[in-house]
C-alpha cells in the first residue's frame, strides 16, 4: 500500500498538487480490534467519538481492508452507515455483494460465489465425483462451503465428508479430521480455510504420512509460503487450486529489496516482515512478530533480501495495489469535475472537503488501467471481474516447491470458455501425469447401468447388466435404451446389431436337404407309375384297380412336390397356396386310398350269390367317392381363403435375436379343420382296410393299406406336439418332414411289395400262382 501511495504521489498526472496520506492499523485478526480501529479512523484519532471527526490532518477518504471476510463484514456495517467507501483486497464472502446491507463496500478480489462455481467446474473438468470438504468454522469457510457444495450437488457430484476446522481449539480438531481423511475413499479434498488454520492439519497429515490425496485450494492458501515448507511437500505435492490473478507492478520487487530495518527503525511492519522472511528474531524488539519460541536464529540486519527467494504473494499484493489506485482515480475524477457539470445537481465536490457519499459516487463509476494494462472496475455489487489463475504445486528443477500456473478462469468469457487448463503441464502425486480417480464406485462399462445403493449417495452405485433387448453405449450410463425392433444387442450389450432374419430357405443345409429329398421322392411314384404302365397287362396290376393306382401315384408325386412350396421366403402368394395345395393334394391321395379299400370290400361282397353290389363294382363309383371327398376339402379351403386367408407375418417377439418370417395361417380353426378332415379320411381308410385285411381275394391290398394308414396317422399325430414345441423355421421343417414321411409311408406300404413281385419275382405274377394261392 505504501508503495502504491508513494507511486501515485510521484505521478504528476494523477492527482496533481494533491498528496495522499495514510494511516495503518493492525487488527491482529481480532474482531474487537477491527471495530475499534474502524471507529478510530472515522473519528480521526485514537478515541471513538461517534458522528465526530476530531483530526485535522486531511480529509478521510475511506479504508483499504480488511483481509478477512468476517472482520470486513463488521467494518462494512459501520462504514455503510456513513457511506464511507471501503475496498477490501482479500474478503471474498458472497454476502458482501448485498448492496442493501453493505452499500459502500467494494473489493478487488472476486466474490467466493465466482470461485465456488469455478472450483465446482474444476472438479467436474477432471471427472471427480467423490470429494471431501474441510472448512473453517468462520464466515469464509462455512458460507463458501454452502455455495460450492450446492454447485457440486447440482452437477451430480457427491460429498464424501464435511469436517470443520475449529479455529477456537489449539489443535484445530486435527486428530479427528486426519482420521476421517484416512478412512475415507475420497481422494480429492477441498479445503476452504486460510493457510494458518490449515497448517495444523497439514502438519498432522505429514506426521501420519498421508500422501495420496489431491488437495483443492482456494485463493486463501493456493500460493501460501507458509505451507510451502519442505516437510509438507509429500502431502501437498500435486495440489490444484485457484489463485488471485496477479498483475505487474513495475519496480515493486526492487522496492522490497531496498527495504531495511535501519532505514525505518520504528516501522514495526518492516521488522516483522524481516523476521518472517529470514525466520529469525530481533533481540532488542521484544514484541515484534508475537511469539518467538520457534525462532532460535537472531536477526542481525545484514541479511540480504536480493539473495533470498522472495516468499511474497504478489497476487494479493496486486489487489492491495489496485485498491489504492481505485481510491486515487476516484479522487482524481472528483478533482477533475468541471464546475456546472457535476453529478450533484450539476455541482462538483470539493477535493479538500467532501462528504464520503460524494466519493462513493465516483468509486462506483471508476474505471482505469494499471501500468501493466489490467482493466479495473466494479460492477453494481461492488465486485471486480472474476479472473483467477489455476495453479499446480510442483517440485521445480531447482528442487523447490512452486505454484505453477496451468490455466485460468474468467467468468466474463463466453459460456464453455470460462476455464482453460493445460493438462499436460499438471503434475500429480509422485510426478504422475495421469489424472487420479476419485469415485465412490468404479465406473460402469458400456453394457452396464448404474443402480443406486439404498441409503448411500447417488455416486455410490452398483453396475448391473442392461435388461434383455437394451444397451448402454457409454460409461456410467444411468439408463439403458432399447434397440430398434429389427436390431438386437451384441454380447457385450453396448451396441445394437441387425437381427437375423430367419425362414426356411434354399440357401441353408436343412432347406437344401429337404428340397432334394422332396424332388427325389417325387420321382419314385413316377417310376412306379412307369412300371405299372409297362406291366399293366399282368395279373397283379390288373387285380389292384389299375386306374386308381395310377391316380394315387400321381397324387403321391404331387404330395412330395407340394412340400417345396413351404421352402423359401414367405410371400403372399406362397402363403395362400402352400397349405391349400397341401390339403387338396393329400385329400386326393387319401381319397384314392379310401376308394381302393372300399372297392376291395365291394368286390368281395359282390361275389356272393344274389347280391346287388355288382352294379357298384365299376370305376364310376370309385371316382364319385374321390370327387365327393375332394369336394368337401375344396369347400373347407375356399371358405378359409374367403374369410381369413393366410398372410406373411414378421415375428420379432418369439426369439430375441431373430426375426422370424412365417406364414400366419389366418384362421387356426380353418387350418386345423383342413388337417382334421385329412385325419378323418385316413382314419376311415384305416378302419375299412383293417376290417377287410383277411378277405380271401387275390392280391388283397387291404393289409398293405392298413399299414400305410397306420403309419400315416402316426406321422400326423406326432406332428401336432412337434409343431407346437417348435419355433421359427423348424415349424415349417417339421411339417415338410411330416408330408414327406406320410407320403413315403403310402409308397412303401402300398406299392413297394407289388413292384418287388413285378420286378424280382415275376413267377408270382401269374394267373396259375394266383389260383394256387386262392386254393391255399
């Protein structure tokens, strides 16, 4: 402050012919002394005389200070009554921005409201979600704690613990605080305290060798020389925090280097400064610097400041510097007022005798640049622009602990650009360049989602797999999202993959095999038909109703071929035709078998004397029966197609990873009626054949038809549970297998014995053999 005042008084352009004076009062961080000193300054002497100013040494302009928020609040309540301007260089309590309560308070350090938002942003920037807090039990610690805690909670960050540094206790409650820190899993701790209050905690941490924590510093200790002692390096190495943005004060370092107690032997501040810098004590000044028990080295006055690493916080010093200049520029603007153009009803204030409220008006509107170009002004709340340096505590190449600037925070910047951090310049614990983690629970990988543990903060969670059909493609997902209907999660459940489209196609093994069997099988009835045509004049062919056998063989060929309609991608046309074709072809086939069976029975009965059945032994009866049976099935199918026809269907629910393309049968009643009718025809054929199996007719087919119908019914009865338990393309494959199996049952049981006799036992295919067999 003295440096700034002397610089202003030497400046011929700022307050020419006006000399600034000063009076310094040490509050000793005691509220009572702060109140006492404020009243003394207002009264103009060393006695408090309210509403009177006794001194005549000059006009009292205002007060620079105090450093502590609690003391500044007390002072501002008094100064605000008289509208005396007060500019603090280190009071950051957000309450002081209330213009109704503190109308004359200003500061050159940003409010903690800005710093709290900035620190919350810094924690979010590094991805920390589990943090602890240490806060002093004063206004600075507790009010700042409330603001930053709310900012972090709003951002989804959890508080692991909150411990209070009890400034009224000698040990500051240090043993308990260190025990809590050691037990906590939080690796990041925010300290809202002054360096002197935090010092006992750091000492205990060093004694307990707690070196794995990252400390987040506020501007009150982020550049502290007191905490930069070598024994604290293992504890505080890697600390990150906000520091007051320092400006340039040309000539200030030289000014400090030229200080010496011999030049101002009665300046107690110089003596105390000397003791702190060189850790010594004066023997002839007993009260300097308070307690001396820890200082065994005596000051000689021969110590050289130039050769000593200056442990001075120039950031705070710059705030004091700008506070003094704010008063100076406000006074200069008051002094430069043009008569008749003043702000007070066109009147100007007198520089040698002005009221405090008049200077207050000029301080509100003052705006100036320092010698290094820094723009200084106050907003409507008396706050300056919120600009901070982000510092990191590192061991320098010279082996000392330094606070290296690694970024900046400017609240006036555009959204998203308020914070700039150079990650590569930051060194953490043990010179590690990787950002340490501080989480209550490990991150949930993609494919998992977070589930809050009841009774614990939201940052403490379990990772559980996404529900079936859902995915999460980001870390620490809160929710899983369902895949589109035509997609399904991969094995890791972190991406949706196209679902397999399933239908019985010609491109897969089962489809190819079934199609090959169907085509090969369809040739067998045609081959048998060829044999029958070639040997149509032989007794065994003529005795078994030649025309019905040919029709039955043709229908069996169609039965084999109709299974091909079930293979391939379901289309509207194929869905309409496949079951209808199957039903009609098999109805024709079973009708032929039934007609052959009934023909055998009628032929046997017609041989009895006096019977009238001879007129029913002709071919017309058989074909009439076939037509009648086929007409009933046609009626069922036409009704089915008219009212509820089959249609292609996409089934995305039966199997989770597969989309099944199938034919919906439309009306289940019609479908099962069609199958039931086939079963009815087969059952009637079986019963009739079974009853006629022992008739003494030559080459009686009844026994073969009995076996064929038994096999036919067995296949289709087995098909019902098999189809109900199958899914997707296997339902279709099951039906094709039933078609092929039942068709082969008819071929094998009815025609293979005849072919065997025709081709391999021709001696049995003779009239004489038939006669012998009848006699036998």
